[in-house]
């Protein structure tokens, strides 16, 4: 099916992302509700890992849907589109929760730098590459590239020609989140030192802008809210809204770079032929 793309400028905007922000808040609220209370109910068990993976797969579909809202393209609910999203997200979560999590305990029990450094580097690579590559795949899916080879070739082409600007901006946003969360004691705080696995698992499991606020609210509400807690909740809520604006604008930049410009380039190439 032919997609209709709306030409946009890669500038910072608030008005154009209000609707996607509203949906993102709603989906974040639902995800956080299921995750927080699911964690309380299931505790620490293998069932919790399975539950988290399934919830993460649903969240990946939700992120793709938000991307289509920001990019102003149709959300296709076909097996060919949804299957790559589910498979890639499940693979990332299985590697993180099923492989890197046990290794995390072993690495820190050994307490040897020559073991911990390669492990931290591996986690860092997944931190800075996993989501940009996922977004690249999402942009391929919106252009009806659903085959494994088509997606692979598309990602390879973008990686060689236009990945750097998107990756740089993603890393800047990640550093901003780490800095702000350290100041506000959010889930990405590195006040106790850098832990690659903790940051990676946080991004994949509860890396939505409103999680810190909802988690703090549930935990503090059970203990009884006071004035200090309410002030902290207000700060976390504003921080979450700030992240939403920044990240939705980042998604807009992804759409302009990999969809609008890519489509225009393809049309020009056909004319030359």
C-alpha cells in the first residue's frame, strides 16, 4: 500500500507533537501501571521475566504506533509489520534479562577489571545503538520494507549515509536524561556510579518519560504523602513532560531524515533513470 508522507521541517516544535504526546502519556500510564503492580504481585521470579518480556513487546508496538503519529503515516496492523517489531524487542529483552543479568552478578562477584570492562563496553554498545537501530527499522516498516533482507539493506544504507546525525542526537538526549535524572533522583540516576547493565535494562524495561513520576507516586502513596514528597512528585512530573517534548521532537527529526528525505531522494533517483 502506498504511503502518503507530509513534508516537515526538522525544527523544534511543540504544537505539532501535542497529540502524540497525549497518546504517549496514556500509553506510558498503562504500561507503568501493569509493570509496577505486576512486579509487586509476581515478585522476583522467572514468571516476572516472561511477563516483562511480553509487556515490553506490547510496549514496542506502542512505540511504533507513536512513531507513526509523529511521522504522520498510517499504522499498518499486518503480520509483516508487527512481527519484526515483536521479534527484535523480544531478542533485546532476552539478551538483557536472560543473559546479561546473570553475567552482571558473576562479573561483579569476580571483581576483576579485565572482566568488568568488556562487559560494560558491551552494555554501553547496546545502550547507544539498540534504540536508534530500532527506530531505523520502524522507518523502514512505514515504507513497506518488511522482508528481512529489505530491512537489513535499508538499515545498512542509513547506517552508512545518514545514521551519524541521528545517533549523535540520541546520545545527547541520553546524556541529558542521565544528568537530569541524577539531579532529580530519577531511575537513570548515576549518582552511585556508572552501571552499564542498570542503564540498559532501565531503557528497555521502563524507559518511558513518566516512569519515575508514577513509580515514586505508588511507592510514596503507600507510605503517606507529605509536602516534601508532593514537591518531588511535581518536579518528576515536569521532568517527564520535558522528556516527552524532547523525545517526540527527536522522533520528528528521525522522520524528516529517514522518511521525508529518503522518499524525496528515491523519487529523484527514479527521474534520472
